[in-house]
C-alpha cells in the first residue's frame, strides 16, 4: 500500500499499472478482448437477453496528482489518459455495447464536496456508485426500448466514516487508530416503484467479471 498526498491511500498494484501505461495500449487491449466480448454478447442476445460491458474507473486515474510522485512513473500523461477513451472507442466501433463509467466518473471530478474515491478506500464512494448505476439502468432501458428497470434518483448526506469500502485500505493498515478523519457520502435512493412492486425483481441477470491490466 502507498500513502499519497493528503493521506490518500492506494494499493501499489493499481498505481504501478497506471504508471506503466504506454501509448497505443488501448488498441492492444481492445484487439485481445473484442473477440471474447463478441462471443459473450452474441450468446446472450441470441437468447433474447441484453448485454452491456461496464468499464469502471481506478483511483489512480481519477486522482493521479496524489500519487504519481510516490513511485517511478515512466509513462507519459498522454499514455495514461488516452488508454480508456481509445479502448472504449474501438470496442464501440466493433459493435460492443459499452457503459464507460470510468470516463463518466472522471468527468465529475470536482463537482461534489468530496472526492468520488474515499481517502482511506480504493473503490468509488456511494455517489460514484450511484452515478454509475444510473448509467447502467439507462443503457438497459435504451436497449430494451422500454422501461425494463425503473429509473431512480438519489440524495446524499455527508458524515464520518463508518465501514465498508469507505475505509477498506485504512483498515488494512492494522493500526490502533487508522486515519479516518474525513467525510464520506451516505446515499438514499428514490425509486419510481418499490422493489416488491417492480417487475424488474424477476429479471434473470448474469454478471460476467473480467479483470485486465
């Protein structure tokens, strides 16, 4: 684990990946994954299903200013920032339905009172998750051509750190008094229909995970 500026924490592997990006790497990754994604997408669509490929952001890419001076970082700024847009563009040109929540979250930087990644955690906070799920629901309904999954809005309040992904890295420090003096958002979802009443509760869904570099 690495401690960056302002006591921001990150796992070393995420930062090393970010700092090792090369120009054109997005095209290399796309060439490798497109045939696999086409197979998965075709499988589910041939059976009447909806498929989408979700790309999530990394803390290193969202808040590089806190970390890039803490390890050798030979990649260029262009290589770091071009990887995801290039990758997404090539996937879409190949006909893959992509929800690019990485670019979405990065575009929201500075829009809220808190960063979208908690100081003591590696994953996005509740606001980031809510914005990404909103994009997923919109894409599902777009593909379905109807409101298959009820849309929602959300509100949030800021409070001290309690548990979960808001402090997962801070807890890994294994110290008596982990650094938890920061605020995190707590989200409340407002739906057009309750889960018990929504037909979406009976949808068959499959989550296929792929971990790349």
